[in-house]
């Protein structure tokens, strides 16, 4: 008797390999999210208005390529599976584009800079989509066991928190060391190094994971039908809304972080110190998700709890600075990162379960297509978070590499503390209404399996 996909236990090495995929993702995308905006403004010499415009324009590009790549990955048929081959091919190519994105000359004419920025960034976004959507969808193809999926996503989140911590701690000093006083050279060499890590991690993930969930062959499904199926999937729509708010909050704050330590605290090197303080709480918080899930039996409710506590902690940070109150500043920073890491694990653990719900509800299974809209929601949020930040800073008179006026400093400080704090609380409220708990999920998967078995019996 064949082992059911709901009973599949994923080997430890495969869980580690899947986690390494998110290490690679963060050495690309978190590096871009945290450092590209300040690279554009303070190193490449591009105005805030142009950067804000690019971030918004690129999301229209995402609106096209995300569903396309999701649909193509669903239709991919190879001896390695549907999603893993994308990691093998797209990751090395994207690594090259990452290097080109940070290869730029401050003396180029302004219009040339803007065109180069737009072209390289849009190609980079496409490359990252070709890797990240199949990678995210792969989790649901490795097993249908809800406990195993929670464990896989815990490995993913813990690995991501370690990677993010390393990136945030070492990047600023490495730019100085490798650039030897030339930030342009420093950023380029870092991009080459991180691009190699990005490619190597995804190749390892490809090599040591396996797709075991069989997706039934089906006739070509129209875009209208797929969108209609998605609209009927209530848990999924809540997950998309959560990802959108997640993108606005996370990437807007991350883009602001270097500005905060450079101009509000007056010392860019404090960003590395801050990152060093929060790395251990980040790892522990990510590892705590399975415990909270066992207590709540609901991944959405788990994410809601983590989001609420993240928001409260970040809001409290407004009242302290490293210069005047370092102990409470770092205490609330650690708490915020601890709760955020738990949220990060929970929000991605939700997505594969929504695929089963959609298959049960509509009879249509389209893993890659659904993950594409999750990714699109996150990216649209990222665009709004970063473009609004850039636009507001530009409107209040931001001037690169100079002492900022009080209005700009206030915007930078609020963008690092109170604004994300409020948005996290809103995110908690949205995810509170996620109703797909452990019992309901197991019943859904059981019914799907029974339908498949009846179909096989009818054909025999």
C-alpha cells in the first residue's frame, strides 16, 4: 500500500536544505530591501523622487510577471518535479543581475542613472520571482502533513533569521573594508559575494529536496477560472491581505533603518550593533512558532498574536534612543524581533494549507498560481512602504550625506517605530479572522484523498 502524502515525513536533510533556500533568498532580497534605497540615494546619486517612482512602477511589472511565473511553474513537467528545476536555472542568472544592479557610476548623467536603475531593478525583480515563487510553492509539494509543514517552515524561518542577522551585522563593515573608502566598490563586491551565496543555497535546496505531492493532470484552466477559485478561498484571501500588510511594514521599516541610524542616531555603524543585539531573539522567536501553533491549533491566530506583540514593542521603541536610553531601546528592539520572527514563520506556514482548502472548495489545485498572488501582495506592500517613505522624505527636504532638517528626522524616526507599530496591530486584527484550524485542515485533506481514491476506483 502506497504511503499517503499526508503521512510523508520529510527527512531532516531536506528540511535543512529547504531552510537554506531562504538563506539564499535573504542574501539577495533582504540585502536589496535594506540597502538598495540608500545605495541609490547616497552612493549612486539618484533623487528620492526617482526612487519612489521606480518602486511604484516596478509593482505594475510584478502584477504581470508574478502570476505568469506562478502559472508556468504549475505547468512545468520534469523528472525533478515542477518547482525544483526553477531553483537550479534561475538562481545563478539572478545572481548575475544582482551584481549588475549594484554596478553603477556616480558620474553618469542623471537620465542614464535613472534608466540603468529602472532596467536592472526590473530584471532583478523578474529573476527573484522566477526563484522565490517556485521555492515558496515547493513546501506544499514536499508533504501534506500539517505538522511536517510547520516544521519545514520553522527551519525556513530560523534559517532566514540567521541570514538576516548576518547580513545586517556584517554588510556595513564589509562595505567599508572591501571598498577601502570607496562605497561604490564596496557595494559591488558585496553584491558579487551575496550573489554567489544566493545561487549556491538554491542549488543545494534543489539537490536535497523532493516533490512527493502529486498534482492531478488537468486541462488548461483559464485565468478567469483561476481568479474565481482564488476569490472563493477565504483563508487564502486573508493570507494575501496579511502578506500585503507584512510587505508594507517590513520593507518600509527596513529601508528606513540605515537612514535612522545614520541621521537620527548619528552613527551608521550602530546598525550593525543593533543587528547583533537582535539576532539571538530572532532565532528563538522563529523556533517558538510550533509551540504557539500547538496552543492555538490555528496558524492564522498564531500569526495574529505575534503581530500584535511586535506592534506594541515597536511602538514603545519611539520613546528611547541608543544615545539617551540604550537599555530600553535594545530591550524593546529584541522583543520586537522575537515576536516578528514568530510571525514570519507563521505567515508562510499558512500558504500551503490554503492550497488544500482551495482544492477542497473548488476542485482546482494551482499551487504556483496561488503563491504568485501571495508574492505579489507582499511585493505591492513593499512598493508602497518604500515608495511612500522615499516620497515623504523627498517632500520634506531630504538631502543625501548632509545634516537633515527636523521634519526629515521626525519622519525617519516615526518610520522606524510608531508607523510600523500601528501597521503590525492592524495586521494582527486582519489575521485574527483566519478560521482554518488544525482539525478542519485534517478533515479537508482526508476528504480530498477520499475523492482521489474514489476516482481511481471508478477508472479501474
